[in-house]
C-alpha cells in the first residue's frame, strides 16, 4: 500500500472502500474513500482518520512514509464513525499522541469510545505550529454535525475540509483533474443533496469564512482532492446552499397501484413540456430516493403522487416524503396528485406535507385528484388545468 504525495511533505494516507454501496441509506454505486493526510514536519501530524475495518490499509500507507509510532499529533476534524472508528486502533499504537479538536468533538469522542485520550481542545481561529507549518482550525458546526471543523495550512495553501466538498467515489486517482469532472461534480452534488442540504445556511457561513483564505488545494475526507477545479466546486456550493433552482425543470415523483396515478403523472409531465419546462418522471419503485434527491437540487417544480391506500399514501411515497422533509430543500413549487377509489385522502395529505410550513413549505399548485381510472378527456383537462396554473406563476 502506497501513500500518495500531495505536496513536498504532505501525503494522502487514506483508504478506498470499493465495496461500499449504502451510506446510512444513501446508495453509493461508486463506493467511497475515507481520506486521511500525513504531514511530515517537526511534529508528525495525521489529519482525520478512517473506518475501523480499513484501518490496516491506512496503517500500511502511513508506513510507506514513516514508522506510525512517530506520529505526534492527530487532528480530528469530525467524529462521525467513517472518520473516527479507526481511532481506537491507532491510539493503541500511539497512546500518548495529542488529539487536537474542539470541545463538542471531544465530548462526542468520549461518548463513542469511552477513552480519556490526550485531548487538546481548540477553539475556532486557533492555530498550532508543527515546525515549518502552521495549522489553523475553523469550526464549521452543523456542516453537517455539531462537531465539524476544517483545518487550514497557510504555508501550503491547503484546506483540509473534511466532509465539505466530498464525494462518494472509490478510485485509483486522487486528484479531480485526473478523473472525469462531470462525474466528480455529479457525485459532489449527490453528496450535498443527501448529507449537507439541510445545513445550507451554515454552509453559507463556511463559504464566507474560507473566502479570505488563499487556497490552492482542498482535501476533503471523501473522494477526489480538488486542485484545478476549486472555483467550480465553490460556485456549485454557492448555488446549492442558496437553493437556486432551474425554473425550467420539473420532477414528477410517484408510485402507483393500478397505473392510474402513473397516467396522471404522465399528463402532468406533458403539461410542463407544453410550457417549455423539462419534466423528469421518477417512479419510486424504480429510482432510489437518494438519486431523486440529487435531481431535486435543481428542479423548481416538485410534483409528488400517490394513490390512496387504506386512507393514506403508499409506503414508498411515505419514505420519500420523510426523506425530502428532513433534507429540507427550499423555494420550490409543489403539486400533489393521485387516483383514489372512494375516499381520496392521499392527495390532501401530500398537499399538506409539501405545502405546510411544518412540512416542506413549498408554494403549491392546485392538487390533481381522479377517482379510479382517468379517461382521455380527464387527462386532457388535467393538462389544461396545470398549463393554466403555470401561465399564472
Ligand atoms: Fe464523512 Fe459526516 O462523515
């Protein structure tokens, strides 16, 4: 196992999780990496850590550069277990190493591992000198856990950004310039949609804080390291964190029992198309909710449909709505639709979930509701009604 040299005395010593396909409910068809970084200086410093089951891989990459016993300092930018569960194994090798992190992280690490390691508490803005390099810490609470922080090395113009700017991609390449950029950007978008989106206001503060830093490399804790496309990922984070969407994009998301709700979905899609708005149809039986969330990122219109089943909505739609509400996209226009047999509760339920302030808080179009199977005439009327409402926006 080899370390990857990023700068004269700075190495990537992370691990590649080729087999990861599900990250707490978010599907990761490309796998992921847990990135850790080694700085060879007067004080040998390890930044971040890896998942416990790949610890030996990190150790082998560190050993490619130095004897791991020589590590003096660990910087723990985040406590989530993908970046901390290797720590107990590491601390058996270097029990006296200093662990620099913030008070929230120290408390969280103690609650995870129940060890009284040599914690050194830092505050936002603090710096330490490790020889030729300084390391400055900026706490970034709720991007996406309360303990998150980033670490900046001014001499090397390097920002260790932890989860921010990450992507779930397992690859042999380490730098984004050596990998197809469209895939890196798409995976960064998926990561933002499924992990970071609810904390967009806090992301804005982080973007403000790092705007004054001179950065020529961003080293996140997942995926490719940013070198040549830093302006692109910063611009994308600006757009995503401001909930800026494309007025010409609609998503029609549904599940169906006997195809009636599906017929309505297609009629609504045609109405959007007739008004020059691109409509994507997503059947929840066929597309994973984490992929749909990626598409929610730039769609202005979010239409959700379910037939009524036992006075409620289908479980697939319920799961999607729960996921959507938690990830909290803002400034969208919603529409609920569905077919029903005799009671029709699913449509007002969806309307409330999408429109209420306690739900998604979207501005809503009029719901579309059809008893049993729509005729062509009814579908035409749906198209006309939706088009009419789009004219009035
Ligand atoms: Fe990559 Fe929040 O852990």
